[in-house]
């Protein structure tokens, strides 16, 4: 139980003495309640809820306070400035290169040089994957609102250019030589105020629309940025599929897939701030509303499968643990902080406790099993696409 008497008292502007006088108890009694030394009698609960104008569940910390909602900041510049490591760990786990090649050549049938705009590019991971697969002469523009991520993209580009120069000096004739140079550029910009004067043959986003508020507005600007006949592609993770897509050998799969608390959080975020957890499934219909033709969806075929003795097993397992916060178990104090954070975004206390303890159990299991852990992870990534008429 997480009594919120101190928090509610302070929000109401009462001292311990004043609250005690209202309830006909001493300020010492109020202090003991707030410090967890003693609990108020059950008969005192109605008086406390009346005093603070809250429900018993809110008083007892079972549900968040009605006006307590703290919006997710996952769509803000400040959030991503400090997520470089996470991006690098996760971007490498998204695609099988042969499947992306299949999309480019067989599904989207890109057979001539194209100008690409990557909206919310981060450090340009998608561009580095796409450019070698596109016809010679294609160019890539990556746009993001984070100067730090863009600078990392430029650093990586400089390193690739050095490799390219070395390859040319050695007379390399491999496909992929002379791929970079001036064909990649990074620009800082706000996707909600997209003012690029150029128009692009391929406008793409990856893992952007589910993080921002009102992702349909970003999609609208993406369509505007495409030339007539241009292709618009949105690559997003289905949160429902992702939440049920983890299996760790030796753990209770059903328990790992519980997501009642997450659903409450998702619904609250959507209602309170327009952050759409289900946008991966909605994008095709948003595209049709924007007037795109031949709208369709492909499911990414990438599934992470890890087991002892596999090539790159230790490195991949370490990256997966780091990306998901499973490197170490957290303390009870850290658990409580995480629980309160989830409650402030729509979860009730039980759902928040279940989720935080579930994540801690995974970390504990992986730590205990060390190099014997085996798992599969399906992220439920969908690529929706359509052509601008």
C-alpha cells in the first residue's frame, strides 16, 4: 500500500497540525501516517478522502491521481539527445538485409536512381542500410530534430568516406564502392513543420510515428514532401505484437506476455496526448486518407533468435539486455520510482507493479543463467507504403 497522505496534504496546502485538527487527531499521528510508522484506522479513510476530495483508491495509491498525468516525452528532442546507445543497439536488430533488398527490388520495384528523405533519421541507420541497395546515383537526406544524433551521423559518414578512399586507392571494384561522398546529407528540422523545398522520390520514416504525439500530422508532411508518383514508406512496431513476442527458455511465457497495465498506459497516452500505440496498424488507412494509391503493408521477417554456441551470441545477448534495461536487477527503491512513473501515465498500481516486477524477473533470470540463456524476440515491425497520385 502506498498512502499518499503527505503528497495530498501538501497539494491541499495544509500543515500536519491543520490536517490533524480537521480529523481530530494530533499532528504526531499525521506524521506517523506519512512516515509509514502507523496506518490510519479504516474508519478514518472516508474522512481523509472527503478532506482531499479523492477516491479511496487514489488515497491508497492504487490508481494515479486524476490530475497527476505526466505526458511521455518520447517525442521530444531532449529525450533522444541521450538515447544514442539505445538507438545503436536496437537499429542493428531490426532488419535482415536480404529482406530489405527484396522490398526495394521486388515489392517497391525501385529500378532507377531516387532521392530519399528519411524523416526522423536519428544517426542515419536506415540510410546506411538503404543506399547500397538502391540503384547507382541515388541520394539520401536524413532529417532529425536532434543535433547530437545528426552529428553522430556525420561522424559515421566521414569514417565511411575514408574507407571509400582507401578502397579506391586499392582499386576495389566491389559493388558499394563510391556509394557515399556527396550522396548523403543530414539536416536539422522539425517534422511537424517540414519546410523542405525539395521533393523526394522516396519519403520514409522508421520508428517515428509511434513515438510522437499525433503522428498523422507527420505522415501528412511526409506525403507533401513526395513528388508525384513518389513512394511513401512508414516502418513502425506494433506494440501489441511486440509485447507478446518475447520467449525466454525456462521462464513462464504467459506471465511474460501479460500486458493489462500496458494497455491502460497506451489508452491513456492516446487519450491525453495523442501518442498512438496502435499507429502501425492504422497507417495504411491514414495513407488512404492522404490520397496515396496502391497502399499495402509488409511484415518485417526479422526475429531475434539467441542460444549458446551461436556465432555472435554473447555480443547479441549483451546488446539485447542493454537495450531493454535487463542488465541488472533494480532495488526496491528503484522499483517504486518506476512504478510511480508508470502510474503517472495511466497505469493503476497493480498493473505498474506487475510490469516492473516482470522486467526485474527477466533481468534476474538472465543474470542467473549467464551464458546459458536462450530466447526468441519478435518485434512486430510493419512496413506500410503507398504511392502519391
